[in-house]
C-alpha cells in the first residue's frame, strides 16, 4: 500500500494549498496580520503555510476556510466528484472580488454569488433589473438619489436604467446573492395562499 506522503496526487494537492491561501488572502485585500486577527493563527504560521514551509492541518484549514468564506474542499482543491453543477468556478476575479455564476442560461435571468471588497463608487446604468440579497457583511446601495444600507437577510431590487452602485458599506468584504435580468425581467413576489 502506497504511503500518503509518497502518493504524487496527494503531494500535488498539498503543495497547491499554500499558493491558493496566498491568492485568496490577496484577492480579499487582507494582510497576514488581518488574517491572524480573524483566525487566531499566528502571522508566522500563516506565512509558513502560504510559502509551503508548513504542511496544512485540519485545525489550521478550518478557521481559514471560515475566514475566507469558502468550502474546505476549495482550499485544498480536492478533485471534483459527482454533479459538476456542485463544483462552481468563479467567472471573474479582481482584488477583493469574487463572482461565481449559479446559473448559466443565456438571455435569461442570471444568478451569482458575489464577494465584494472595497471599490470605487462609480454610478452606472444599463438595461435590465437587479435583485441583491445580503448573506454576510453590510452592503451600501445607491440608486439614483437614494442610498440604502443592507444587512444580512435584507434584499433590494431596482431598475438598472437608474444610475446605481453597490459595494461594501465599510472596509470589510460583503457577500451577496446577485440576480440580474438582462431584459428588464423582474422578480415576481407571491404572497402565501391560505386554504
């Protein structure tokens, strides 16, 4: 029986964790000190993990997956199994921002999970309709002359022909579900029926 440390596939997965941790931290605009404060893991341990000088253990990876708001198997890049729709791939990444498509229906309503880091306030307009639901953090939304602060569990929808912008309300990232109807498609809310 082959020992885990000599298994080439296992070694490849383990060797990829450090660079992946560094990329996640940098994409979210975090310093090692920020991450240490969020996880309780020392700066030196985090640095050694990212550089590959320390092998990751479950007790280190669990708080890191929580801090980065990603599944543990995303940190270790475990081989995909089962239904490919369960293994979502980010469509677009910028510093502090991650966009993961949850649907892929051309010309129809699109749904994304999005993590937004601090970004420039720049109002835009385009055809369509948007619906935003906050999962974690606080979202600042500007639509025309109106400005809203949305907290976890709160949602807003608006016509994108109105000048608009949304992003984190503070320096921390915000996690949202983002639904966009390209042709002005609007959500239909139905009250519960009583029978």
